[in-house]
């Protein structure tokens, strides 16, 4: 008899190695927040920690949800979030120049964050009910495009370019995985490239346009629009191989690095923990993403395969866009680093994604046993 036979079956079935990895990243994020505040649990580490442990417990609880509930609830959840996005336009609170939050008193909700996993579930549900032989027809493309396009336009209007791109990327990834012809993606990419100059001049807000210009030439205005990315590069580069040591960072502690607790949390971390710390963190992320892809490969249904792969891709986009952003390889679009950057909405989204993946993984395990 196994020495762990006394452990209840629902707990024994959980992917504990991955849970420990998520816990390690989340706790490391609290250390980064503690350092970003100059060695204090306030104002970031304490609320971040409380939310994290509550939400990780919620993610474990979500692992008990059965796949049919995710499948059946995809469209209703999508419709609810669309309504909330409209309410944001009408009643949303304004912070940092954007109207993105609904204030319910004790809770401040950012519906656009929840739309990131929801769009994956909704598009996966659409292709799940669609006969596979219809996937390459136009009737299989325009409804999914509408599903993705409506929330993207609403979020762009807030304005929140980074979240809009994430919603679009998650939905389009599911379309690609569902079997939509590659030539359509190539054509869409060419059309998008042709439309970029028009979008930059006539669609994007002034601050978004400045961010793109700064990305193309960050040294053009190092004390103005290029200040964030210049200081981020200095922080990352000054960390060297092993970093300056915990609480010894200068860029964040001397307030040279703006938003060192949110968008540029990786730069705050890299200055103190160096290249080795950054590489270990990235490795941890990619182990979780690899596990998510493995969940998709072992899935028994079309919905589960598309949902798991789409959510794993969403995690990948979060990590890769943030890292490219803080290193000057992409424009600053406001994508946080999962479980490291301060923020309740993004933290909730990440652990919701994790809970869905654990739920689908549990379904796979049960199917194998049967």
C-alpha cells in the first residue's frame, strides 16, 4: 500500500508539481513587490499576497469543475462580459488615463482581463459545435471573427491596446488550431501590415502612437516618452549575471524605474537577481506552459483540446509580450508579468486559466482510467 494512500483521491489527483511551481512564482513575486517598496510589505506585497493565496485556493477548487460546465458556460460567460464591457464604457471608473474598471466598493473588476480566457473558451466552443468538415469554409470564419472583434473594439476604446491584443491573439490562436486555412492568416497578416500606417495615424490614441514611435527609436526622447524603456534596459543590464542582491537595486529604490511594481516588475527583479534569476523564472513559466500544451495533447474532446491549447497560448503571450516590452523588443502596451506584477485583475485571470487547465487535466486523467 502506498504511503500516501490516506490522501483523499481528489487531492491526490491534482498536479502537485505544477501547483508547487505556481506557488513558487507567486511567492517570488511577493519578494519582488517587497523589494520594489524598499523593504516593506505595503503598499504592494501584503495585498498581493492575500489575493494570491485566496485565488490559488480558488484555482484548486475550479479543478473540480467538469468540462461540460466550461463548455456549456462559454457563450453565457462571453455575453455577460460583453455587457460588463459596455457598462465600463458607461459607468467605469477612470485610472491612469483609461476607463477600464467597474467599482463595486470592496471589489474593483476589470472585465477586459476576464475576457482573455473567456474568448478562448467561446471560440473553442464555436468550433466544437461546428462539424470538422465545415472548418475551412467561410461560414466557419466570420462568426469567430465577430466573436473576437466585438470585445477587441470595446477594449480598444477604453483605451487598452495591450489587453485588446491579448484578446485577439488568444482567439486567433484557437481559430488556427481549429484548422482554419493558413492562407487566410497570411492574407490577414499582410492586410494588417498594410493597415498599420493608417491605424497609427488615425485610430490609435496619441499616447499609443508615442509608444510605437518610442519603440522604433527609444533614444530619440530619453527623458520623455523613451524614459521607461531606457531605465528598464539600464536596470536589466546592471544586474549582470547574478544581480546586485536582494534589496540592493538602485533603479527601483531611487525611483529611476517607473512602474517597477507593475509593467516593469521583471526589470526590478532582474536588477537584483540578475541573468540567473531571470532565466530560472522564464524556465518556470515555460514548464507551466509546456504542461498546458500536454493537457491539450491528451484531451479526449475537441473543445478540451482547443481550450487547453488556447489557454496555454494565452499564458505564453503574457510572458513573451511582457519580456519583449521591458527589453525594448516590443512597444510598451501594458501587459503585466504573470503572478509577479502587482494587480488583482491580472492575477485573477492567470489563476483562472490555471484552474481551467487543472480541470481539463483532471478530466483527461479520469478518461484514461476508464
